C-alpha cells in the first residue's frame, strides 16, 4: 500500500470509512453498510471530482482530529462546518502537519471527508464498510492511518482546493422536511387509528439510535402481537416491536426480522432522518401511493 | 400456488407466496431465485429470501410493475426443485449447557435431558441465512420445543451460541444482540473473514438447503480458541 495521507489522532465519537455499501450479500445475512447520509457523502466526492460512491470518511458528531501527512486536497460536507469554510460545504488545500479538528456541529450528526481518488482500504464482500462484530474488519481508532487510492490527473479547474457547493444543496439539518413514508408489508394489519396516529403525531429521535437503527420516541402505537414469519428488511423500514416504539432500520441493521413494518421511509428522505439528533422532532407524511393491488394468480 | 407482489417503497417489491409447510416454502423460494438468476430483470441488485417471502431491490427507477413481475414469477414458482442440487450434511458439535436451557425445560414441561434429546434427534434444513452474516434459520424443530423468543433481547449473545426461537433453531455466527433462547454452544466457525475479503461465497460454512445435525459432546475440541467475539 502507498504512503498514508492522514493520521487519525482521535476518532472522536466515531469514525469509519464508508462507500455505497455492498450488493448481493444480503441473502447471506450481510447488511449493505455504506454512508448513512448518501446525499452529503456524494457531495463530498463530487467536490474532489470522484465518482459518487467512492470511499469517504464518516465522522459521528464531534471530536475527531486528523493530522495531514502530506499536501492534500480534502472536501468536507454534512453536519460539521469547519471554521474557515465561510459556512459552505467545500474543499481545502492542506499542508503537511496541518490538523483538522471536527467541531461540534450546530445541527446534524454525520460529517463526511473525501480525498481525491478516495480512501484505499480492505473491502469486505465488496465494500470498505466494516462489520467488526463479525470479524469483518475493525473500527478506526486513534493512530489509524488512512491511505489514498491512486487517481488520474484532475480534469477539474486548477483551484480545486477552493471549490464549493451551491448553498441550496446544503442542508439545514435543524429543519428537516416532513419525511415521506410508503406503506410497508403489514400496513393493512395496523388499525386505522394507529396509522393515523403514526402520521399525525410528531416523533423524536431516541438516544438509542445508531448505524443499525434509529428508534423513535412518542406515543407508542398499538401492535398486533401475532409473531410474523421472518421477512426481509430494507433500510428505512419502520418496524414495530411489541412495545409499539418504532425502529427505522439503517444500513448496518439486521437483514430479516419478525416485527410488523408499518411503512418504509422514502430512500431520498432517509438521508434527512439520519442527520436528526436524539431529541429532535420529525414528522412523517404519506408518500404518493403506487398502484395497488398486485397480481393474484390462482 | 398463489403468489402476490406488492411494492415496498419506490425501488423494491416484496413477493409473498403461499406454501404447504417449510419444505414447500423452501422449494418455491429456490425456484424463484433460480429463475431470477437465469432471467435477471435489468437493475435487480438484491434478492433476499424470508420464510415465505422474497424481497427484490432495484436500482432507482428500475423497479418493474408489480403486476408484470407477479405474472412472471407465478409461473417460475411452479418450477420443480433443481434435480442437481444434492444437499450436504454438516455435523455441528454442541455442548448443551445454554443459560436458557432450564427455562426452556420449564416452559415445555420436559426434563432438560429430553429437550436436548429432541433437539439433537432431528436433521434440520438451512431455510434461510439472515439477521446477521451467516446466521442460519434451521427448520424442522420438534413442536415440543417451540418456545417464544425472549421478551427483552440480550444485548450480547456470544458467537457460537446454539439457540431456539419460535419454530426455528439457529447458531449465532458472531457475537451480537439476540432474542433467542440459548441452549448450547459450538466451536464450528460459520463465517470466514479471509474469504469475505475475496468476495467468496464459501465465507459461509452453511448455505440454504444444507442439512444440519447437532451432535451432543461433553467438551468442544478446541477450548483454547473460542469463536471470535
């Protein structure tokens, strides 16, 4: 492997390399993985001229500190705004021995850092996203060294180090829109009152949320207690365990589950949800229904 | 055979099929998977089986009309089992000393020794892999051992735990949170990280369709090297 470009002095509250996740391994029980907020991760890549799904560094909240090991252009998007970025998602030219410290974001949870060509790391079933519990890689820790993938000469403007993103693409995570929800496989099993309540009440992100799932606090919904045969789950699936407190499955979550699913958050809106903090309020609205019902050959 | 295809968000459909028992469900599901492997629709990126369901995920904008898929798949599900598929039998050594064994015995009204006997008497089939990497849902569990999952899942179940939950028994390949009743442990490794680096399917010791027998033992061969946790 080539020389490292960055040293993680501290992972802060959490640091991992993420790409678009893996495909084709879910049937073996392997979750997709990948950047939770793909909107911000894609912009980090676009800023440095990478294909959208190139591996980036995903940082949880604040506290991460990086030391630059050789001159380098990086982009930073997502929750944290770096002090001299003039409030923009943008790129920076960094010199050897510079330090990048991720400040506490005013809003949002996840910050993304990309380098030209992307980070080079082992791929587990095709993705750099690690699954440490299963021995598929280990989490980044203090002193972890990050390597840059070889890349072609830039086709981009000479001042790539000062590129910025149209501010209308930058999100104010303090004010998410109402999130669109499609009916889930057990939509019909929920009484109408429960379905109405799901959409009419505000929910708060629970502190028991992570890359496997976001729990929602609010008035619990009534749930049928009949166990379901285990069924495949999608990221964004809204599952209701017997306590009636919804769990929105995320990209490291279980691939199958036996809890009824009232709905699924639209993939485009999931990137808003993951940036909401514990205690932050969110609302759901019904997505426009696709045509129903499906074929029923005898 | 009745089959139903419903949208599951904008980019996926959930196929639900009726089945007469678990072997029939397995056969139908494998027929659907085989058909989709031989005739893949454009943009199909994941086919994930459940017990009587199959989730098909597509690239954004590529999800076919559910009605159209339903008509095609209803024919495919009638296909016969693959005549070339010869199931393998895998023997799993187990020390039956799980921390929920007494509770299982109490729940079933059977002595612990009888619970063990019943669990080890059956040849199980790997129905699906799911939940976490390489976790086998094994079908064939004796009715007398059907006990509900724990009300509150454990935050950490050690890798190698042999457990029962509802109609199934399974083995935790990795240390993870879990709600099944722990009845024993094995040192059989179900997931090989080295093979995962090379994208090889043999990273998983067990595959759907494999037959599994649990062999009660007093000690596991390699006490010094427990499965990774």
